[in-house]
C-alpha cells in the first residue's frame, strides 16, 4: 500500500471512529447521569458504606468488561450478516441456518421477533429517561427549579421529534465531536474526584463484587437491576456495526469510551465515600459550581444525541422488518441524497413521540423511569446470546467446545440481570414488555396473514404454461407497449392479469410477470439484482432481488434488463397491481380477532406504488375480494 493510500485509510478510520463515538455510544454514554444514584436509591435499600460503594463499582466495571467489551464488541460483532448487525440481521442469519418447518426454527424465529419488538420499548424509554436525567440537573442549581423539569423535558422531546423530518444529514457531523467532548468531560470530572480518593481503584478487583453479594445476599442480587443501567445501549453497538465497521467501533470503545466511563463511575464512587449527601445527584455533584450550567447544557445535548441514535435505529429496524415480511409497508422518506440509511418514517415518529410524552408525564422523574428500564435491555441481551450461538455453530462452523462455554457464561450473566430486573415489572417494567407483546403480535399476525392470503389465492391461480399455450391458440387483441404485473408468487398467472384480460379483452404486446424478493443478506449486488426467464408468446418471468437493507426501486432495477435483451421504456410500460379487499371470516387458519387485525393493517399499509418507487401515472390497480 502506498503512503498516500495508507494516510487516506488512517484519516477515514479516524473520521469513522469519531462518528461512531457519537452514534453508537450515545446511549451508554448518558448512563452515568443516573446509574450510581439508582444503585443507592430507596428502591434497593443499599446503605452507602465503603464496602457497598466499592462492590457496586466493581459490578459496574466487570459488567462493562464482560458484557460490553468481550460479548458485544468482540464476540457479537463476529456474528454479523455480511457486515451488518442488529436483531433483524441476526434473525435473517437464523433463517439461513435452520431448516424450514424445523422445531429449531419454530422456536428461534418467534424468539428473535420478540427481541426485535423489545427494541421498540427501549426506543421509547431512552429519550424519556435520558432527557429527564439531564434536565434534572437544574434541581442541583436551585431546588426551586424542580417544577420546571417535566415541562422543559416535554419541550425538548417535542422539538427532537419535530426535527426528525429534517433528517440527520445536516447535524450528523456534530454528533461525533459533541459526544467526544462529552466523554472527555466524563473523564475529567471523574479523574478530579478520584485524585482526592485514589483508593477507590481497589474496586477493580472482582473480590469486591463477590463480597457485595456475600454481604447483601438477595438484596445485593436485586441491586443488579441498577447495575444494568450502566450497560444500556449495548445493543446499539451491534446494530450500528454496518454503518461504521468493526474497527472504528472497537477503537472508540477501547481507547476513549470505556476509560471515560470507568473514570466517571469511579469518580462518583469516590465522591459518595467523601460526602454521602451527594447521592441525590452524584454526577452533577462532581462538577464545580461555576461549570454546572454548561455541563447541564452539554448533558442535554448528549441525551438528545443518544435519543436520536435510538430513534434512527427504530426507523432502520422497522424498514428491515418490512423487507423481511414481518411488517406492512409504511411511508418512508429519505433525508439524505448521499447516505442511504438516513430515513424518516412519519407513522413511527409520531407514535414514538406520543409514547415518550406519556412516559415523561406518567413517571415524572428519571428515578421513576429507571424502574421501567433494564427489563427490555436484558431480555434482548439473552436473546442475542441464544441466536448468536446457533449462528456461529451452524453457519460459521465454530467448535461447540469453544462456543458453548462462552454462550453459557454470557447467558448466565444475561439471565441474572434479567431476573434481578424482574422485580421492576410491578414498578413500571411491565411497560416495555407490554409494548413488546403488542408488537410481537402485530409482526406475527402480518407474517401469518400474508401466508394465509397467498394460500387463499393459490387455488384460483392458473399455471403459466397452459395459460400461455391457450393465448397462443386463441390470441386476444394485443396492444402496443409493455405490461408489468406484480405478483408475490413465482408460479402461476397473477390475478391482475386475469382480471385485465376478462374485463378489457386485450393483452399488451409484451407481458412481464414481476416478483420482488427479499434475501436474507443486507445488500444484493447489481449483477445479482434481476433474473429474467423468457417464456413463449412474448411473456417473461422477472425476479428482482433485494437485501433487507436495500431500497426497493423497481424502475431502476428494470433498467438492468437491457443487458439481458429486455429493455423497458417507462412511457410505454404500464404496471398492474392487485388490490385485495379482505373479509375476515371465522375459519381454521387464524383466529377471527387476528384476521380483523390483519385486515386493518392491510388497509393502512402504504401503497406498493410508493414503496417500490413506481411512477404513479403508469400504475393500474385492479381489486379482488378475498375471504380469509
């Protein structure tokens, strides 16, 4: 490699590392605002004795090392789908690793879908608890300002969601530098406090974590529900891997984020040992009085950035669910001409806003919200471990003697955190679980409903070969141009084609039966995008392939047909789509209530015209009434 290329590569890695610091670690970077305070809050009844403080610090440190560093930064990032991570990418790998109809798939797919559904619960809680915890710094400046915390949080949250439609392209470049400064401030504040009590570093020894459990027993086990707050956001490390790559994320974590977090947590521990009265807001009590207002402002910016990353992740997850067939089509706007992953989904955006505002008003403080936080996170962690074990042993052919011990250690830790958080179910932890159950029901209903609909339409379908033979023997009037009929099935004649022939008594000169198929990989290269099978009578079977992170654009894909001798001129091409009117009916395929939900979802789905970027003036929709 030449010196100029090496220099360019280093600059690119540095830029990606800075950007990753802002996007990937925004959520975990705001955890110091509330974690230590919650560990010694009234809910757990832990006295701030030296042994307890050092025990909690030791638990936080080793959670950061084992769960975040070893499990996610190094292990989970190896279980990637061609460079892409996240629950949906992992789910796509499981689809590839298991046989259709097998019991293993029957168990793992619902598990993965439930994990994806829990991400939405996390996406609702993160903006609420992060912004609230930052604004609560005003109470430290002046207790009289407490009444302004919730109203100001509401204003910031509303502004945050209003700005989503503008996209992150214009402000994305600021995310990395601001968060870089934030982690620098975390390190400086923590380091200054540690300098006054360097003995706090004794907590690096795991013996203090063990001693904490021995001394406090069941109460110590429950305190892990607060410790887990220090590792919220770890799913983002895996989810955002495709945007930045493994190397920049690992560099940012190892050399900047992890040291800053450790220094700040240990600095808070040193402060509590010196002055237990600082427990109310240990993070803000680290700051000198003259810097308090600027730090509150910086903390608010950091929490907004953390919230932005989670909101964007929710958009991406939803789009992947649509592509994989677990969610109906929704309106998607692209907010950047250069970055394909920057999207805005209005329905998701406003739904999240309403849910976040309900949480802010309903819970009223970050301390109350902390009781709802952690359940979804630890559930996702356990599901990640199970799915990753299947993937690395089945697809990557790892030795089970290596993978199993790792998976067992991770799963024991994940389930311990989840069990400790289960006590939160009655104090607000039910909320993310309820959200997950609702969304899991919608995911599975849509997937099952589409399969039932396909089966309902199949008996009336006519084989393409006899149909073409009949057309050849008794040719109808052929009109100029090309007719493209979109169909889910790769066999048989589309219902729209039959309806068009029955009602209009004509066929176009050239007939294309088009199926759009989503593969279980993130991206499909252009050379594999289109498959063309010529049939007799100027009929063609065309399959367009997309990855679950690709942007469907049917006209652009059809342009690739020129290389195969099938050229499309848009002004001479008409697209025919079937529009089904679904009638729920008591039957054996699905419960009536699920059929009704599926019918509502189908009616409210975005049109195929918009989703596949087909020119609206070239589309003809033909209706079909279907009884489920």
